[in-house]
């Protein structure tokens, strides 16, 4: 199937279609050639110890932490209020503050799946630590993506107007 859509120009001629199909086949072949047993089975990676040992402090958050690994560290506590402000702003700009319950339900449904993504076992209580932290982290990440997208759109619009 040849791609189409607003962001992808339609292919011109048989040569482009042929080249696209070849590219698709070679990409699939490369992906299937990757030895699955050498891939980290977790989707939340950990910096390997042999890399971390050269500068341990470079891998420790100093202002904000996403996820449960550094939960409760004194130097990161100030950012918790800012994370809650981001949640409030995100919800008020998108779905409304009442949507928090749907977000909470979604996070609870994914609890076991998210825990399985970590190398180390996460033993934090789901209601008082793990799920609330993930709710904040997800909203913060989503909010950051919205801001980045808005910035890129404004930049493109500004460049277009020149």
C-alpha cells in the first residue's frame, strides 16, 4: 500500500512506488534480523552500570523526576507542586477538570503493565505512590508535548509568513 495523507505527498510514477516498496521490504528485513534475545525486554531503560560508574551524579535527577525511581527525594519535592499545576492546566485546556477521574482509571488499568516495563520490581503502593506519580508524570509529559507542538506550529507559521 502506498502512503497517502496530508503530510505525505502522493508518489509520482511507478519508479517511486517501486523504490518505496523496496525500502519497506529492506526495513522489515533489517527489523527481523535483529536478535530479539539481545534486546532489553523492558521498555523503560536503565543506564548500564558500566556507563553509570564514570559519572554517577550525571544520571541522578536534580530538579524533576519522571516515574517512581527517585520518588520522595528532598531536592525534587518542589517540582511536585509544579507537576500538579501542569495537570490542572492540561485538563482545563483540553477535557476539563472532571476528566481527572478518567485519567485515574486509565492509569489504574495500566498499573501492572507499567510495572512490568521496569527492570527492577516496583513495590510502591498503587494508590498512595505509584499510580499518583504516574498520573503526574504522564500529564507532565503530555503537557510538554503539547507545548512543543504549539511552539513548532508557531515557528512554522512565522517562517511561512516571511
